[in-house]
C-alpha cells in the first residue's frame, strides 16, 4: 500500500502526463485533507509568475476568519 504522499506524487505524475483517467483512479485513493491543512499548504506555497485571483485570496481570508471564530487555528 502506498503512502498518501506517494499517491499524491503518482497523481501529479499522471496528471502532468495527461493520463486523466488513471489520475482520477489514483485521486479516489487519496484521503481528503482538512481545511487547516489546505490553508497551510496555500500559505507556504511559493509565489509564482501566475497571480492568485483576488477572489481566491478573499475566500481564504474568510475561511481563516471563520475557523478563528470557532477557536481553530488555520496554518
């Protein structure tokens, strides 16, 4: 059995190779991540030459505020 990290790497490889059917099958094996883990990934991601749309940044800020109100810390 592959680890979640190995499954994610396999999914990325298949997706880059445009083998979407196989990538979809691998994606079904990957456990979903929590909101907090997703926000951590987003905040730690390096800046790229592609800008993140403002509505995505705003959605992230709203989600972080909601989690903070519930006493949960994102990131």
